[in-house]
C-alpha cells in the first residue's frame, strides 16, 4: 500500500485553485474551511480529512481520486486554460463559447 504525499496533494490543490482564478480566501469560503487551514493544506503542513478532500475536489470540479491519487501537479494544457476561462462566465456566455468553439472547429480549414 502506498502512502499519500500530502505535500504533492497540496501543490496540486494550489495549482488547480490558481488555474481556476480563485484566491485562497474565495476557495476556503466555497469549501467552508478557514483560509489558514487551506494554506496549511497547500503547503503540506497539515493533513486534510476525507470530508475536506471531498469539499475541495467538488470546488475544483475534479474527482476525489484525481485529487489524491497520483499527486503530481498537472501540466498546463490548452483544455484546462479554456475551461478556466469559460467557467468564470455566466450560463448564457458559456453556451455562446461552446457554439463559437463548434463553429470554429467546423470551419478551421477555411480560415
């Protein structure tokens, strides 16, 4: 049985939080935990409970296993960049982005 690297999990949380455009204060409020505790989690100086891990995974829109297993910090990709931009928009703008992306993909060779 392998052990969990809380330091790597914390790095992943910090990376994904920042990539989503959230401050520690915003994320801690959404997760109903203190900003200080989130800071400790991100630095790996405190272990997070299962309940807190679930709250953080939900807030980051990832599965709990993606958060805990393979504690590597993900590479920045075009998909996560686009997702972070779109996620900040309201529902109507998100739909417009999706239609625009579909139109671009259908006509990319014509450009």
